[in-house]
């Protein structure tokens, strides 16, 4: 148990050494006080029973003495969740959707804390129209305080429910009571989900409909009403008739005036009564068009009629209602699609169709579901005149169910439904994307670098090893250098545009050779004099340039004497 209080202000200390004396005892059990001196304004009492009352008082003390005598207050030890559940839970139907619930209070000694209130929990087990049970989402209502009854709204007619009640405090919820099972009574059906007037003749019109999504009971039939309209939209007398066949979803209404406009009202009925009506307007034809196709004109792949879990697939049905004739099988009703086909790839599917001219302004909704995920994608609105719809982003190698609907609701009338299979990804197409592979990108980067390195190596090799044609002669012995041109020495180097080297002489006008008469010793001396003509890498550039100059001088000298 935590005991806290507001500490004295500094101006209220009235001296040094302020302390607090905490005194406590169980209410109605202990006579003696348990006391404890503390300097803080917090004290914790340990090992106390769960949620029992205590008398508590706090008194201040300083070096001068005790403060005034404090007031005694009542507090409780720590709370815990309740131990008991409410008993005597009972239910009473106020109407088809409203329930009154009653229960008895939980004893105070079982609450183990301050009473917060009661939780009423209920969940729908199933519709009484279905044989299997499928528990719905649990719903709750919180009632605060010491109350023993409440009203539960929003129940669905003709259904089975379960209900329980539990008490709660600050620590949490106590155990729930034993569940009570109850059923709600039947109610009138919801509004019809679809009504269409088609195939107008001179004296008849075909009516097509789909049952309501929630019948709220056992469907007993339909109530059909109609009245004639004039050019000013004035309505004539209302004609009414009952259709006692709940499984029939389309009829031919005969006995109408030619070239006249009518307004039709249709509502579904249970044992309780008929629900709200849906309306549709249409006109009979001036001349009877050829709108009586045979059964072979409409194969299952040529058109699809609106379907519902309650729509019958019989060929004909007898009726005793006056002026109403059942529609024969094979006649298209409602929204009609012709030549429905589809093409399926690995990631998309194309749904194609054709529609009659009078329905090109209609709007369709395409929905699809991946069987692995089990959830429907939001239906997409498509104009019927578009004649096709592309479903993109499908998973390869998967199974899908595709629906073409008359409205955005997935459970509305289905115009077309089929199961498609997307193909696996093409392996060749995967290989075609080799340019995106890592090894290919790496190879494309390495090849230019290798080519550039080879070019640089060739350039360096050519400049260093083959810069001059005579570089290989540098290492030859000196005696071989003095050999004549016939012995394969330096004289092998020649240039058509240069003057002859020493050892030979041409005339200025290109005449015959004149011997120089120089001996080997002179040649050796000339070689020694031109050592400074070597360049830094030791080549014989200097020699050839020196000889070329000397050759020119020798040639010019004799020419003057000859002249």
C-alpha cells in the first residue's frame, strides 16, 4: 500500500529537523497504531492483504516539537482483478435488432478493487438461413457504475447470437459469465440489388432482377407493381401482383399498351412482409423488333447473364400470376456481353467483349483475386464501349479468378466470371537480359582497360627499343665498324635523300664515284674525334650527322678542283 501526502511549505516548517510520523492500522481489526518516522512525503506498507481498508494519519515534527493532531482518513491496499462473474444473465428481444440484457451484481468482497462497471460482449454465430456456423467479430459495450441492465442495438435479423457479461475495476476485467445463446426474429428483406427492363415488345416487357443481399428471413416471393406514365411524367393507376416463386428472377409482363412508358416497382417479401422497392422505367415498342433469339444464338461463351446464389437455372417455370410469363432459357437478360474472350500472359491479362448498341453507355466493374492471397482487388470501373480491359501486375505462374460485375460491390450481379492461369516467366527472355548480369558488366569494363594497356605497352616498346634503325649496331666491335658497305656494317643504313657517307663521294651533278684515297688510320682518327656526338642513350646519331657534314665538305672541296 502506497501512502502519499502534500508536504509542508518551507515557511510552515517553523524550525529545523522537519520529519513526518506515519500512523496506520486496519479498519475495524487493529486497535494499535503502527508508526514510522520519515523525512519524505511517501511511505510504502508492504505485505498487505488485497484491497482492505486502513485508517491512516500523518503528523509533522521538528526540533521544537510536534505539530497539531492530524485527521484520520481511510485508504485501501492494492487492487487486483475481480474474482467473480455476474450471475443470472438474461436477454429479452425488444425488436428484431434491439436486445435488453439483465444481470446480478458481483459481491463487493469479490471485486478486489473499486467497481468500474460491467462489459457486455456479444458475437453473431451464424445466419439462420445457413446451415454452417461461422462466428463473427466480437462486439462489446461498457456500462459504468453499479448498473444491472442495458440495451444492445444493431443486431441482424434472423441470426443466432451469444452473449456474456463481466465486471471490471482499475486492474482489469474479471471472468465472463456463462454465454447465453439467443436468436433474432425475421424482418422484411433489404432492397433488391438489381432490376432491369429488357426486350421491349409491342405489348410486353421482360423484367430481370437479383434477390437482395440480405433477405433477413425466409424469402417467400416478390411483389411487383407498375403504372403507366404519360409525356408529362404523370403516373396512372398502380397495378400490383404477387409472385410466389422466390427462386424466379426474370419474367415477361404481358398486356401492356403499345408504345407506352411504364414505371415498375419490385420488392422482396418474407413472412413478416415486403421490403423497400426498387424501381425501373421502360417503354413498349411501336413495332415488334426481332428480339427473340433462339437458344443456339447464345452459347455460354457468347453471353453471360446476371447471376446470384439464389438465381435459378431452370428452363421454364409455370406461374399462376395473371399477365406474367416466365422467361425461357437462352434469352439474354440484364447486361449482355457477347464474344467474351481473354488473353493471359505471365504478368497481365486482357479481357475483351462486345456489347449491343443500346448498352454501350453502360459501366462495368472488373475485379480479380489471386488464389494464393485469397483477397479481392478493388473493382475498377470500365466503360462497356471500350470493349476490353487490361489487368496488369499479375504474378507469373499464379491462378486468378476474374469477375465482370454490374456494380462496384463484389457480391452484386456477376456478368462474367472465369479462372485464369498466368504463365511462368520465359527463360529465354531472362537470358536476354544478360546485359544486366554482373559478370557481363565487369567484362565490358575490363576489355577497354586491357586494350588501352596493350596500346600503351606497344607505344613504349616502339619508342624505347626501335627508336632508331642503327641502335642494334651500338654493341658491335670497333673492327667491324670499319668494314665497308659490302660487309654488312653501318653502311647498310641508307637514305635516298641524304649524301653518301665517308668512303665514297658523288659529284654535285650526280656523276660517277671518286675515290677519296683515305686510309684506315684517318678513318679511325675521325671516329675518335666524334665521340662527343653520342647522345645520352649511346646511339650513333652524332656519327651520322658528323659524317654527313664531312661528306658534304669533301664533296664540295674536290668539286672546286675538278671544275
